[in-house]
């Protein structure tokens, strides 16, 4: 039985996609993972000992921890049902607290941030805008906004490299914040990926236990958040083999296909069709008894991650984010899958969620 969403994407012919980012005229820095890239941005733009950053209430630990680690105070803002920014609430926050920065995210490529960013910059152009574009890594052309000061994307999970994140900065950054290469991390992740590929063919429980153990060791290494580290040489080589245009096309077509099959049969976030021009990596659905549904999907070969658990403070701030944290599952639509795969995935999701 094929497992949908449990293995990394296949590597396609290279077009050196990430090299094209040079056209934006930004300083480009490659780091080990997304949370360290956010930490690097937070260190570079923090104005003093006391600083406040506005974050979407639907933020996982890895999005907020970097700012807490570097001494920022987190203030959450609300989101609408379609995961766009609640602009009225944002205006209230701007008037009520002296924000120094804001973290934005275009969720699934369907929740544009331009209007919210314009509100922030009109209120105070000195407020730093940091956009996490991990959900839009392969459609930066469509979302690029000159008012964003830092673009940050975690690329290691999106394309299956051993490790990696990218940050595009308007201003030169202080490289002194970057420590030495983390010994063994890239090789550990590469070994886990290779073992995972082996398991995809053998379905051996021993192979599965091995790659899961190695992946956990790798996650433990980065969960410490002990500083900022550069991307490994292993991943830099892997990135050179990426075909960004083909990845974007496949994801876009898969998203359209799966959305069409699920629309009206499974509850989804409103406005997802706006992501059809982007390159989303997954399609979010909303289910009751989420943990039970996730387990049933996994038993049928569809691996649907939970995105994300959120803090109690974020829950208290935003009912929409609390609902997303409790009910959302993320269905894969990336470039690994063809037309028939999406048909199979849709059939499994519908049969499972209609019970």
C-alpha cells in the first residue's frame, strides 16, 4: 500500500530556482532551518532590550520561540475564517501597543497579507515586517511585496533536503549572529532520508524504526534552539538539483484537482481556491475527532499532519485559530503525486471523513 504524504518529494531536473531570488535585490542567506532563520531576523531587527512583535494567533512554537529566545514580547493578532488577517483587530493592536515588528504568513498561498502590511506601514513605516513564506516557497513572484523587510522560508520539509532555510533581507544583516556549522546534522538527516527511501520500497518495520529514530535525533538537535547555524554543504548541493518551475506546476495542478474532488463533500477553509495560482504543499481540511480521523487516514496510507498546536494565550485571543488548531489536517498535494494519486487520496479522505 502506498503511503501518501509520508515520504519526501522526488528530485526533478534542476532549474536552480533559488538562484533566481537574486532578481529581488535582497541579501540572501541560507541557514539550517526555519526557526533559526526567524531567530536571525529577530536578532537583526530588534531595536533594544524591550521589543514587541505582533504574531498571528495561528502560530506554532517554531514560529514564536525564536522571538521569545531573543527577548521579544509576543502579542497575538486575530485571523478571519479564511486565515487572512482580521484588519480591524490589527488596527486596535497598533493603536494600543507600541509594536516594533509584525510576523505575517500567507497560509497555504490563499491568505494574502498585502492589505494588512499596508495598514502596518501606513501606521508606522518603521515597524519591521517579517513574512514567513514557507507555504509559498515556489511562488514568490506572485506574493512578493516590497514593503516586507525580511522574507523567511523553511525549505527542508517542503522539498526534502537534509536541512535548510532561506532569508531575504532588505538591509545587510549582521553575520556575527551566525555560529559554526552544527556537526553531523546534515549527514544525520541525509541518512534518515535514505533510510526512509529504503522503507518506501521494502515496507520493513525495521527500516521504518531506523529512519524514525534518526529523524527524532535530528529534531532533538534543532529543538534546542541554541543559536543560528548555516545550512549544511549536503543541502546546498541538494538545492542545486531543484526544479522550481516543475514543482510549482505540479503542486498547483494537484491542489486544483483535490479541491475539486473534495469541494462540497469535506469541510475546508473558505477561499482556498485563491491558492490555485500559487504552489501550495498541502490542502487543509477541517474535521471533528481530528486525532481519530488522522489515525484512520494513516491506516489507509494517507499521512495528514496536524498544523499546528498553539499556545493558551493564542487560543484566548482568536477563536478561529483555536478551531484550526483543534480541527485541521493537512492533506498532501505536492509534486510526488500524479492525477491518479490525487484521485486515490480524495477517495480515502471522503470515505474516512463521511463516517
